[in-house]
C-alpha cells in the first residue's frame, strides 16, 4: 500500500543516510519503526501486541516438513504430548 506522509526534511535525510549505510530501503526502516511503535505499551501499561517467548530445546521432529500442512495437522492432532513424540 502506498501512503503519503509529510516529514521534516532533516529527518528524511537522516533516514536515507541510515538506509544507505545499512543497505536497506527507506520503506523497510519506516515499517520497522511503525512495528516498534505499535508494540510499545499503551498508556495502560499493556503492550498492544505481544508474542510469547518460547525457550524450548531441539527443533523440528524428524520427518516434519513445515510446508506440508497435512503432516503438521496429523502430528498436532495426536493424543501424545509433543515432547513425547520425539
């Protein structure tokens, strides 16, 4: 989606320089900044959106293909807890 935003010239120049230094686009910097802004706590102190941090070990179970939906569904529908399926 395209959007028009009015920015201070000095701020925009700083963003362009930063983008060039980091080898990224100005758009990606704006997107990252907006994502961070939206993730900041609101005035009530609660975050607008928060993902849980998982500190598990290992990785994918042998034979699991994240691009194959049927296999994932079958594994998740089993009655055995995931940690015992390894």
